[in-house]
């Protein structure tokens, strides 16, 4: 029987995962809010078009929740429950490390009780709990740190002269390259462990200004000047990310899934992103010579 993955929210991560499964002979179905073509993926506009779970063996859900919880459950709970009862093999939910809240820079792992301190963390915690309540669902929860990769990194802002090294003393963030997310998902698909919860992050929680400074050095550009957090004039959304300070452990994906990170820190990851991107597209055209 052909394996079929349904990606509820065929976004950045799912689009990196899809080619890996297509190469294995899988069928991949994806949803998006607007009509869009993704090579090899059967795309559905949703909400809007009907979603059928007939023949679906695996589901990956990444659609963001709201104050009421997960919108997928609100629309498809009966269908998902029926699929679970009929033998669905794997269900992956992409959550966030924001469920741990602010820890003042301390370490957290999957045994740390959730204690969200932000709206997005609260909503994701609720969504996790809602998925956990479906009987027999082969649920795997992946709590993602900040995602970066080709097309999603600091280089464009640096080339455009718009990057700022905002400094909040003691602040660190965990992050992960999208291809390390993909390899963890594949490892889980290959060895399902219903009920498993996994932190997806690299080995090196780091201050954001260090990451931006290293990216500037890779480009051979001047390192942007530091801007104190209190003087940065950030949007409420941007400021909210700085309201959580923690270091996230990833030992479980190594022990339980056998994952060996391709990019154990932002240094290796940014070098790979730079190699994958065409930086010439960020360079403004030269002024025509004066006549």
C-alpha cells in the first residue's frame, strides 16, 4: 500500500519534507489558504475545498491555533478520530518551545512542565492538549525553536542595510535549521512512538546579536552597531519574543530518534544557508555611468 502524507498547512517546513517522501514513492497532499503549486504535492485550498482522509496513512499538522485552540480540530475532529480508529500510522503536530514560557535563561527539556507566558505559547499549549484527548491518535508533538534555512535567514536584511543587533543583556534564543527538523520528522515517521514529545533545536542557544554579527562577517559586511533593547522601538510582536529567555535541550531526539544534527549551531547552519542562496539578488543594481 502506498504511503500518503497529508500536510495540514503545507508551509516552509512541509515543503522541505515533501521531496524526501516523494523520492520514497509516497503520495503527498498539502493544504494552503490560497491556490498555490508545490512540485509533486497535490494541493488543496483550505478552508474551502473538501478534505478527505481516505487512504491517508500519515498526517502532519502545522496550522497555527487561536484562542479557541486548533482550527483543524474544530473542523475535522470527527474525521481525524475516525482515521485514528481505522489505523492511521502517524500524526505529527508542529508546536513551539514557547509552551515552556520564560525561564530566565535556564535549561528546559521535554520533562519540564509547560508554563506559557505568551499568547502564542498559551494557544499552542491548548492545541497540544486538544490533540492529546483524541483516543488512539498516534500523536507525536514536536516543539520547534526558531526556524531558519534557505530563504529564511538574516542575510537579506543585512544586504539591504536593515538589520539591527538588538541587545538585551542575558537574552538567548534556541533555533534550528529546517533540514534538521526534516530529518527528525523522517526519523519519527520511520519509528513511530505515539505519545512522544520532542524538542527540535540545535546545541547552541545564543544571543541574537551574536548570530547577526556572524552572518555579517560571512558576507564581508560591517557588523551592525548594537542597539539597546529598551531603545529599539520594536513592535509589540517583536518585543514579545524577547519576553521569553530559555535554553532548550535536544537530547531526546538524539537518544530516541538517532538524530545527528546536520547543523549543531548557527555557525554551520548559516554557512549552509549562504551557500544555498543567491546573494546577488539582494545586491542593488549599479548606477548607470554618467554620460
